[in-house]
């Protein structure tokens, strides 16, 4: 829960935890347009309609925090999508790395 709260704060302040390069960039977490999202990333930008389609878009920070706190590397790995399974997906390590860079 503590990690999820810190991630929500980071997203509100910085906008994203996502790779930014050409073409498919895996998955990322975003705060954009007043909503928190977990979604696919293309050319460094969130694929917003996919977040909404999958139920990964949250206007309420507490719902986002609760959802994120229940996730694992496996549940965020896109295990149900063989084309992107474990390909640049969000992991606990990526979250911790993003947060540690914020404090440097």
C-alpha cells in the first residue's frame, strides 16, 4: 500500500512512469487529464482508450492506489497477451527505480 501511495504521488507530480522511445514502449503508469492509468505506451505516449477499455483508468486516486496495491509483477506482465507478455511491462523494480530517482 505504501508503494502504491508513493507511486500515485510521483505520477501526480511527474506525469508518468514509462519508457519513451520509438514504437512500442511496453506498459506504463500515467496521470493525465485528471485520471491515473495503467496502459500500453506507443512512442512514449499512453494509449488512453486501452486503459479505459481494460478498466485501468481511475479518476479517484484512492481507487487507483487500492488497485495498484493488489497488483504483482505477474498481473502487470500482460500474461494474457502473448504478443507483449513481459515486454517492457511495469514491475515493482521499475516503480522503485522511478521513485529512487526522484529523491536523488
